[in-house]
């Protein structure tokens, strides 16, 4: 039984898009989370400069796994816990997260 002190279970995502109000977040199915983790493994390592996020508007996504791993993705670059960085030229990692949003959760996001 969960309590307010117990860690949140399952896969969670959030989209950094709003300024001054909470960003949208939701749970994703374990199968989607596993697909994202697998997809990340297949991406090539990236050693270039990371794109800078704008001060307003879409600034990327965050995917948190039940085991504590966290991926951050923006503009075709996906990092695992901020250290290991991979290139996603088709931005499929980001698209998978955006497409998993429940209806009405996100404004239109062009990626």
C-alpha cells in the first residue's frame, strides 16, 4: 500500500514546457518504458555540444524508470542521468513520450 512517503512506482514522464505553472506529467505503461530504454541503448553515442533550451516554450522531456534511472531528451539528444549522451536524429525517443500523453495533457508540440 502506497503512502505519501513511499516512492512513486512505475514509469513516469514529464514535459518541460510551462513557465510559472506545473509541467504536465503522467505515468506510462511498462511496455512503453522498456521500449524507450531499449531504444536509448541502440542510439549512437554523442560527444558534441548539447543544444541549449530556450527560456520559454518546449525545453525537453524527462523519463523516470522505477529503478531510478532518468533520461532527459531535447532536440534529438538523449542523456541518461546527465552523464552518458546519445544522438537521436529522428527524435523518436521524444516522439514516443509525446505520443504517450493522455488526451488534453499537452498543448501542440512541434518536434
